[in-house]
C-alpha cells in the first residue's frame, strides 16, 4: 500500500523530546518553542513568529487582531480548508467568497476589487499547494481600500513570492505544522507578523488573556488578566518534535521537490496528449512541493482514476468541497460574482502521494499506474 501521506520524521525527534523533559519544561514557551520561533524569524525574515497549537488557532488570533466585528465582511476563496473561514465566522464576520484562478487554484486577484463594499475589512489569500498568490496586486488593492491582509500560509511554509517568504507579506501570516504539512509537530502552527504594535496584544491573546509573557521576561512583577484570550501556546514537547524537522528543513524541502519534479517530468506526456492538466507555477513563485496534483477531464474520470489507483494499492485523494456550497458556507456567507472555476476545477483535481522520504520505487509505481489508466 502506498500511503497518501506519511508524517515527517527525521530521527532526532525523540532525543529532543527527552531533552524537553530533562529541562523540566514541557509546557509552552520552553527551549524548543524559542528555538523554532527564532529559526523561522531568521530564515523567513519575519519580525515575529509565535508558535501556536494549530494554524486554525493562528487564524483565530489573526482574526482577533484585525478587530473584525459582526457585520464586517471578509474576502476569501471558497476553494479552501474550513479553518480559513471558521476563524472569521467566530468573530461574527460575513464571508464573501471570490472565484479562484484555474491555473494556480488561488484567489483571483482580478476579482477582489469588485467584491469590496464599505463593510469589507480583511482579504484572506490562501497560498494553495505552497504556490504564492499574486501578492503585489493583493497588497496594492488592500492599501488602496485600507483593508488588512491575513495570509493563510498553512501550506506555504518555506516557500517564496518574489524572494519573500509566504506568510511575511500581509499583516499576518498563518502556518500549519499539522502532520499532513511539510514540517510537523503533530498538531501545531504559527502566527507571523512584522508590525511590533501587534506583539503585546498577540502575546496576551495567546496566554489566556494574561500578560504572563511579559512577567516571564521580568517586565512586570505580577501577571494579570488584561484582555480576551485563549490557550494558543503549544507544549514544548511538540515544539521539540518540530525542531528536529526545522533543523533539517533544507533536506526535507529538497526531498519533496525531487518527488514533485519526478511526477511533473514523468506525467508531462499525458498532459501534452491532452489527458490531464499539471500544476502551473508562476515565474514569481519558489514553491515548497507541498502538494502534487493533476486535473482529470471531469468529475466522472476523477472518480474512476481514484478507484483504479486504490485497486493498485495507491491512495490518492481529492479536496475541497467548495465552502459556499456547504451548509455553513451558505449560512455565513455569499459568493460574489460567477462561480466559473471554483466548483468545476475542484471536481477535477486529484492529489498524488507526497511526503518526505517517498521512495523512488513508490513514486515510479504511482506514475506507472496513472499511465496504465490512460492507456
Ligand atoms: C491545513 C490547513 C489549515 C489548518 O491547519 P491546522 O494546523 O490543521 O489547523 C488551514 N488552511 C489551510 C489552507 C490548510 O491547508
């Protein structure tokens, strides 16, 4: 059986987790949490990286920090994971879904401006498959209309747009370290931002509404309840697991890109013959091989392909059911403009096995089976 995903493991994880236990510090903000944050701040040229319990929670923190309130509108793609939307629904905001570009599956920047009303407060680009959205255009629109930008960079860790790390371009960036992502701590994430003005409130929200972070730095002599908050800081045990992977981030990235490039080369003849479509990587993007997908002719072909692959012991998967067509999406939002590509393209997309240490013989099997299907 060739799995669709295997959680990344480099070998040093257990040693670092034992180290955290020896440090007598397994709650949040211990040695490994700090190591991970500092590493990302340096590597991605980010002013602040706060490790969180998930990307969902990083998005929730970002939603609080943007100060969206009931009645405000948030522009986002419908083709995304539910968390992109949930975080803003929790603040009472109304979702305004905009169509995607069929080439990158990202929010179509050319359609954003038409969806802006006097209630719009935030734009949420999602860097699908670790391929950046057209950020120059999006930031320019946001500046012109005084909107904030929250990048859902769950899939975009260690990927770049015109040389800038995804997650560091908007007002906030949100990373995921879920076991299905490139770098993992089981469940986890990070909130990224540049503006120092957000630091104090972000730390308070993350620490149950208290100024405990300041207390630990010796900046206040007791800690108090300052504001609304929750428990968004992960255990140092999880951070220790992540640290083993960040230390080997280049190796993991290269390994995934090797698999990605292999799929892309080997499947090109099928694309040239018109059977499938392959991912499109714009010139500005330096992606992280988070995902390799192909698009079949239609929904029916995709179903047959997935069945065929399963019979060959290979797991391939599809996603997302567009949010605007789901019960909660209808309740909390509306689709602005025409759904030209969101539904149609989502029904054609299928993801191939992709993970750190995907064996050469396994990816050969995957390609062989797809070729057989189309014979
Ligand atoms: C994985 C993912 C999330 C959620 O990440 P968690 O860390 O599991 O909360 C959010 N948005 C997108 C686009 C994702 O792929």
